[in-house]
């Protein structure tokens, strides 16, 4: 099984990076984690089959994590997709999806898809299985708008992948990521405290508690990107492939 960073940037495209979208594929699992506004062209750039996707997991409703869904769904409609698709995320995802579809493409939410589409809310700390993929959401802290906000612990094909989503430090990250085979975590700043985000130095103080087998940094702002040569942790880049 492998994870590809289709996009790993922040909301402002720091370093020219694309919005958050991770593709995970194995013998049976094939899904996205988040679908930021730039996701469809990025999926096409890397030759990733949209038809083969079974699941899209959304961590929260900010545009750099959620705004690509109207484009993905309209692309599926126009290419006459037949394979069923599940979109799952925090409570209210059905209403949020309708609103963003209508904001970007009026009347698009009323068009009946050519495929079976399920939009499913996930409850915090409750594991939910979608075929070969089991996902457990954990509440995180990322402000007052665009939530609820989740980190995910995902189990598939004998591997455990954890993703912080966007959040300031919260102890639920330990629950989400402890002993994971791979922990993908945001590091928006280097050592500067910023509300609703984690600095790299703050993350490092908690790594002994989390104890992931591997760590990859994502959602990095300019101050972290400018220090990558001196940072010992692996940092994501658009297109990076990691074997799980």
C-alpha cells in the first residue's frame, strides 16, 4: 500500500504547493484523504484514476481541504462514472457539500449522479468501516468556522495511518496517532505559536508520547519551508510517494 501526496500545501499555496489531498492505494483500498480546491487537476497531473476511488475522507470544511469536491463530482458525472463512491466526514457534511456545490455550480446539487453516491457523517471516536478501510475520527482544534474538525486514524491492509488534519496541539492527537506506521502531521510554523495550528517545535515535544514509526510533515508555511535543509524529519512535497 502506498500514500501519494497529491497536494500538501497550506491554504495560501506557500512554496507554490497545491492544497491538501492524499491518495492511498493498495491491493483493495483506494481512497483520498481530503480534497482541497486544486485536487482534480493534481489527480490528473499524476495520472491517478478518479474512477477507481471508493472513498473520500474529509477532515473539515475549509476550502483547501474540502473545496475540490464539486470539481471531482462534476468530473465523475461528465465522464459517466459507474463505480459507487462514499464521501465521509464531520457532522453536517451533506449540507456543506450541497452548499459548496451550489456556490460554485448553481443547480449542480440537484443533478442525479450517474453512480451511487453516499455522503456519510462520522461520529467522533467511533470507528467506521468502508470495505477494507476502517477510520476512527478524533476531534481536534482549528477555530470557530469550518468545523467540526477531525484527525483520522485509518487502518487498512494491515497498516495504520494517522493524519492530524489542521489543528493546534491537542491530546487527542496522541489517541489518533500513537504507534502508527505513519503519522502525517501539519507543521505550519517552525517555533512561532499561532492559534489553531501546530509549530514543528511544539510537535517535537510530544513525539515521545505519540511514538509513530514514521513521521511526515505537511501543511507547512513559508517559515518551515525555508528551513527544510536543517529539519531532520521527512517533509512532504507534491507528488511524493511513500510506501506503507
